[in-house]
């Protein structure tokens, strides 16, 4: 597979030092630390920024998007492609065939119009095929074990004891993830839906990817589609939040993007405290690569990211979102 070009910052993350830490020197998890951390939310809600912030800890390593559980369309998830190879994961040949699917480029061919997520390209660039095969063969022979093997490889490469990943749409699979990993922690990022719409529109208009390039050829078609998508996904995320906070009060927590960028001094200790990990001293230092919608830089947290959308949103889109989501927006502090 050849990794798709998304941005300078994302492509640079895909190629890293090839030398993995000595397994004997890997630190152990401390009491109270979770096995895994999952960063979820509506896309464009600050999950990439959160990943960068959590990665500043010498205890946590958060892999990039993988869509293992499922995508916007559930059967676009990686595990559904792997099931086609064979569902008997106790059979060593099935494991080997799945590894071959990834490293031969066949997974990319089968994925078609939507290429595999970044983590699969990272594996190709940074993990030897035989090493990944050995890791999966040593894991629990289940989809849970496979997932842990694929993602923990990232943490092992960086010599950190807590593995994790950020795939926004895994929000819909939170119950299953916490059933698989009962002591894991889930960070749900919430952002003003008006900002999400503006960020998503900017991304779609500046990335050559079907079908968005086609939609953008028709006046207002892309804008109309994205404003409706924003309303539907944001409302769905809040319904999930209401259920998840009741079912998993100790393992699931919602954080507002705006609180992170405007009040990191208080919000980050709260986030790391929820995770059971000490807050890194360098979490907000200027070198932290943080991406905020229309701004990608290495200048760290940008407080203006909370309100930059106001300069770019079309009045009709703003009004439509406020009419559709007004009550929920006010409940979470998103007022005029």
C-alpha cells in the first residue's frame, strides 16, 4: 500500500524510527492506569488535538485512526474485511492470511473508493511483517485479541505501557470496546456543531477525494450535504453520550474541545486525572503538534480555535444548525 497524502503533519507521522524498544525495557502499567484509551467523537471535534496532547505523556501512546470496529458504514470497518479471509482465528493460517492481506496491498484494493485508515499504512512503514505476525499469533485468538495486537504495536514501538487509539466513529462502538477492555477509558470530544461544519467544509473543499469533489461542482450541494450531516451526527453523538454516561460512569467521560483550547490549565489535569495518569509538564508546550480545523501547526494549543468558525460560516448554515440543535447546544454551553 502507498499511504495517501493528507497533510505534511500526518504524513510525517507515518514514517518513524524503525528501531523498536527492547521488550525487556518496556515499562509496566502502574496501579490505576488503564490498559487502553479510546478517543472518540464526531469527526472534526478535536480528536487529533487530543491524541497529540495525550501522546505527550511518557505513559500513553495513541495510534492514529484505524476504523477496526466499523466506519460510518459499519461494514467498512477493517474487521469486516478480515472476516472475509476466515473467521476461525484459532487457525494460524487465518492469522497469516490476514497479515498477508495487509502487507500484500490486497486490503487497499478491496477497500476501493475509501482507502484504509492511516494506522494500516503506519504498520506497513514501521512494523516488520514477521514481527506483526508473531504478535498476532501470540495474542488471544479473537477479534478483541487481534485489535489489541494491531494497536498495541504502536505503543510498543514507542516504549509506552498504555496503548490507545483515536477513531472518531468508534463512538458508536463504545459499549463493545468497554466489554472487550473493562478497565479501558473513553474520552469523548464534543465541539460546537457550527465549528464542526466549518472545519469539515474547509477540509472537503481542499482535499481531492470523491464524492466530495463531485458534490462541490454543484452550487451549494456540498454545503447542504455537510450541514445536514453535521446535524445528524451531532444529535446522534449526544444520544449516545446520554446512554454511555449512565452505563459506564467510571470509564467514559465527555470533554469539550473549547474547554481544552481556552482553559487547558484546568481541563487537562481533569482529563489526565480521569485517565489515571499524571499530567505531563509539557502537555501544552509550543512544540505539541495540534491541528484545529483550518490551522495546522506546531505552535501548540490555540485558544482562537474555539471561535474561528465565526469568521467563515455562512449565515444560512449557522441559522439552520441553531434551529435544528438549539436546545442541545444551549445545554452544553454553545450559545450565540
